[in-house]
């Protein structure tokens, strides 16, 4: 990356901004036939070189997670990208595996500050186009759940159009994808904006989260919950997303809460903690030492009849109850079948590696026919 303030950087910014002056080019038409569902994976920076022990051939696309957008519309914390990730980039090239960079923005005030300012918005476009050089695409993970102003919303949608146009002017086929949340006060994406993305990754998880007042499934396929896969699909189809461009986010993590009883939906008695399906090396995840598979084997596997989600419950020596909700092979298989039956674009696993490879065979059978 060229240093900010240098003459060369200013010249490059001017050239890049000139290139994005044309109208945005929509991605492929909505009437195209649906291809084989794809398997994508978000690879998180905090797992370091753990990707070397994963079977990358299972994936059709990887997304490095993450590079953060700062308050002034610049790319801030990069988590070592790209220098520390040359090995991952080389491995992806050798396998012909497309690799995108995920950029994140989770703060509503920051969103307002950036997208109500044409200058900050354009600066962000320029920096993202620089970031896109050497990778196959940019993934926008902009998660804003609070209400935003009409001016900021309009600015963000214009930003998406400008970024799409700029990527179309770069050499090679550059993908533009985005993460679409559920339960937000305002939808960031309308039909015209969705048409600018190659795919939209729909939030298929956190129906219950760390601060939930009651225990319950993290990623219910269906059931009486505010966020389910069925409701999320209906919502994004209603916004105008074509089926074959919808990819569902799949969690390879879960949550465990202190609860008032062992019953599903019991009131939680405090903030939850994150769990993985398999316990990983403590050097990778020193703060997550609970594996759902071993806990369910120890305390008994239960299943929510409404959603099909698995969970376990146990009583601590002091008398309090704890419940852990997660995904297992049965619940994932049902979701994968839903993706195929609904003729959707595929799945996007977050994060790659949290299963320790336990679901590799399921992915192979479900999407590779092996």
C-alpha cells in the first residue's frame, strides 16, 4: 500500500477515481440458471496458519477476515494483510481458489460520518480499489442494526455503485459481495443495489447471541424465532435478491449460557460465552476451551423439535444450570438440503476451522457428491 499523503498516492487516487466515474454495471442477470451451490469460507486472522491443516479443496471461495474501515473512510487495522498472509495467497493461487478480502464496519455513528460525506466515501472507494489489486474480490461486511439517516443510506448505496464500477475497470474478473443482516432497523440494500453484487451472504445465525435473555438455537432453520433461515430467505427475496445469488452464512460456533433450568428457551442468568464444535489448540483460541461435541457426549445430546438444533444442558456443582447450543452434522445436513432445494447460491462458513475438520466429510458429501 502506498503511504498516505505521498504524491504518487494522490496521483493514483485521481486515476482510480476517474476510472469509477461511469455508471455501475450490474452483475449477471436474475434469470440465469442456478449453478451448483458453492461452499465459501471466512478465514479469520486470529487462527494464523491453521489454514495449512484444513482441506482447502472443499471450498469454492475463501474470504480473508478482516480489514477494518476506520472513522474517516480509510482502511485501518489490517491484521497483517497482505504481508503476513503471503502463504495463504500462494496456496489459493496454486489451487485456483478465489480469495477475497473482507472489510468490516459495525458502528452506526461511523457509518453516518463516512457516508454523509462525499469526500470520505470516495476516499474509501479509492482505498478499496487499491486493496482489490492482487485478490479476486472485495466483500463488504457492513453490519448496522440501528436506524440511519436517509442521507447516509443514499450515500452508502451510491458508494456500492461506485465500487462496483471501479472493480469492473480493474484487470481480471473482480467480485463484489456483501453480508446482509437480519433484524436491522433499516435495510441497507434495495433491489438496485443488490443487483450490483455478485452474491449476498445472508445472516443465517445469531438468532440467539451472547446477550440473549433466553437460551435457544444460534441458527434455526425454522421455528418461532425472530431470525430463521426461512424468514431470512423470504426477506431477501422480497428485497429483490435473485435466488442463485443468495449464500447463507453458516456458524461453526455456538454459545453457552448460565440458565435458570435445563429447559429449552430458559431464561439466561448472565452473558453467554462462545464455544466451538471441536476444541482447538490453546495457542489458537486461548479463550475458547469448550467443545460442544465433547460436552454433548458428556451431558447428553438434546434437540429442539422446532428448529432441529442440538444443545446440551448440565448442572454445575454449585447448583446452577448451563446450556450450550451449536450445530452438528444433523442440523447442518438439513440446512444444506434447504439450500439445494431452494436453488440458492450456496453457503458461507464462519469461521473456517472451528470444527477442527469434523464436518469435512459432510461438506464433501453434500456439495461434492463424494
